C-alpha cells in the first residue's frame, strides 16, 4: 500500500449503490448478466427471457419495430428503472459504501483462480491528465448507444473495469480481513462465484478510498463507456454552466456526473487472466489462400504442426508460446487443407521498424500490431486498394471457442489466425507511452457482472 500522506493521483469515493432487494428477488443469479458488449443476439434474448427483473432489461434492452424518439429501448430502460425503485425491487444503500468483490473462477486452462476488487466511484479525468489511461482504440457506434442510455436513465448500469497497482496486495488483504458477513453470494452461468461485501463504515471506506487513490489507473475493459461518461460529463457541465453547484453529496462541490462507477482490480495479482482474441478471415481470393505461405515467408518462418485432433491444436498453442518469448509468433489454421501452422518472426521484436511506424518500440513489438500491419494489411492485402480490400475479419474471443467452431465446421473462415495473450507488462508499457493498442487486443476474464450494484447519477 502506498505510504500515508502520499499525494492522491486519482479520486475514489464510496457511493450509495442501488442493489436488488433480496426479499423480493431472492435468486440473484437469475437477475445478473454479462456486460452488454459480449452479449450476442441469442444471449440477449436468453437473458431477457430468464427473469423479468434481469439487469439486461436496463442495460441492453430489446429494440422493437416501430420504435422512435419517444418510445425505444432507452426510454423503456429509464421507465423500468423508476418502476423497480418505486416497487422496492431496487433499494438505495442507506449510506455511501465501497463494495469489495471476490470472484472465484476457473481459468481457460482449468486452474482455479481468485480475483478480488472494489466497486466504487472514480472521478472522471481526461486522458491528457495521465490519471486514468486507456489501452485500446474505440469505435463511435457503441459510444453513441451508451450515451443515449445514460441520458435516459441517468445511471451507471455496469462498472468500468480499471486496474490499480499494488504489488503487495495490501489493499485487498485489508478489505478481506475486515469484511465481515457478505451481503450476497451467487454463481453465474459461467460457473464463477461472486461474493460481495458492503463496506460502509465511514473510517474504513475513507481508508480504502485513500489507498486506492494513490496511483494511475489503467482501463482494462469499458473504454467506450468511459469515453461516453466523459462526453456526458462535459454535456451536463455545459448545460449547467453558471448554475448553483451547492448541495451535492460529493466532495469539493462536484456533481454525481463528475464520477463514474468502476470495478478496480489489482494488476499485480497473479490470478489475473488476459485472454487472446483471434481473427477468422473470409472473402479472400483463391490466389491469396493458395499462396499464403509464400506471402508470409518474407517475415515469418512457416512451421508445420505435427499430430492430429486436439493434440495438434494444443501443440500449436505450445509452439506459439515458445516462439513468442523473444519474437512475434502466431498460429494459423487453413480449413481447406486442414493444416495447422505456426508463424515465427524471422527476427526478434520489434519486427516492425521505426522507419515504417512512428509509434514506440512497445507498440511496434505487440503481436496485434504486427498482425494488423504485416499480416492482414501487408501479406493478405486487407486494406483500402489492396488485393483483398473486401475481406471480412471476425474476432473470436477465447481459444477454446475458436477450436470448438473449427471442430464443428462452423468457423466460416478461409484462414484463422491465432495470437498469444497480450501480457500485462505490454499493456502497461503501451499505456504509459501515451498510446492505445489496436482494437480487440485483449480480453480480460472474467468480465465484471452487470446487476451486482447500480449507481444513480441523481444523488
């Protein structure tokens, strides 16, 4: 834990969360959901049908024919939130609290792991201030969607996932020692056990706030929601310019929209899981698919993977990891010939030269940077004006999901490119260089659930 009296870099405070009333909603596992950005159409419908009070009805409502400006999934979410509050389905916490969360889960490799973190309110800071750092690029579509939802509901419905540094894990250990009886415990559909403690004793909450506020925070997941909250904050500030700012419950005359709800986990914890996101490529020309080994040969050794079935898949992953220690390395699957290959860079990182890219060495060394620039845009010609400008790239999260699609004949790809997981050190190095990684560079697991705690922006 940082020494007492050291300067705060961020501002983290307790807040009065909105939580399900367990007298009316006793089975909390029925009303939580994954965050909206990993839910596909089938899962969206599944969670809507699972329970009428499931959090997805607020966070990722269904769109219907005939929706317009006055009636749509955003207005329905706002009305439903007020209905749940009026009906005592959701209850405000009696006093501000920091929520200590323990997640017990199984890693993709089958090991048991534990992650501990805190749900709290974090003061928004522009990225230029260096207090909260992004690590990935964002797209405009999701930000527009999230902004409309925040405008309608005036609430943070799912937490942004932030990382703090605590090599000794002192903050989480302090919370675990003083947590007492948990407020809730549930197991989600993925098998992860979530246990939540409400830490609302003023002195304890202040001590945790102080300890968590001593360093720079890194956005692990939720870049779109964070940037949306910045836009919403600026929008509200402009609308209220010159108005009386007194009467706020937040410190320093701040408004609730100056903060956002976040889940903070320790980036130095051994139990973290950063998973890869693979690329399945289709709509390539026959010439590209047939000559892919030659196209890649300038920059990579193209190595055959021996074996058959799942043993061959595992062998590819192990070869990727071994070659990836010093140089960029990838796996490649060619469905037409049922071949697995490993691409090992012909020289150590950074494979991408400074003359070809103005970014830092940390950025140029990333596997995803090399994948985007040298493999996809370069060798395969997936770029404006390239030989395969109209090719389609589909992102597949989690290695077991990628192999499952291949085994079932559902990959729908001419070439599948597998990547090694991005390390926490790489993520931190790029962020501290003031740069953002390419989109779909990381998949932090498990994702913080939606529905454990909500935060109103009205108090």
